[in-house]
C-alpha cells in the first residue's frame, strides 16, 4: 500500500466533503464580513464574494449525498440488539 503523500489521504469522501463544507463556509462568512465592513469598490468583487457561498451550497449537497450513502451501506452488528443500533443512528 502506498503511503499518503501531499495529495493522497486516508480520509473518506464523507470526511473530505465535510472539510470542504467547513472551509467554504468559513470563507463565505469572511467574504461577507469583508463586503459588509470594507465595502470594496472593485468591479470583480460583486461576483467574487458570492463564490464561497455557491461552493458551500454545493458542498452541503455533496456531503448530504455521501453521508446518506455511507449510512445506507452500514449494517448493524450481528451480535447486538437492533434497538441499540437504531438509537445510535
């Protein structure tokens, strides 16, 4: 097995989508704060400051789909009580 490098990760797709979601939301909030407090007058700013918000929406959708698929793929352990599994989910 190859060792993880700078572009390889042992994290699952759900974890990566979650990280993207958190980072894009942070960037979106920072760009909204900059827009509200600094009032940039650049022509390109009107289009650029909304990009993290679009990325956040896409990341939410990706994370949701991946998380549902991950949950659907899991089966309860054979030696445990079904109600315990349902409560944990």
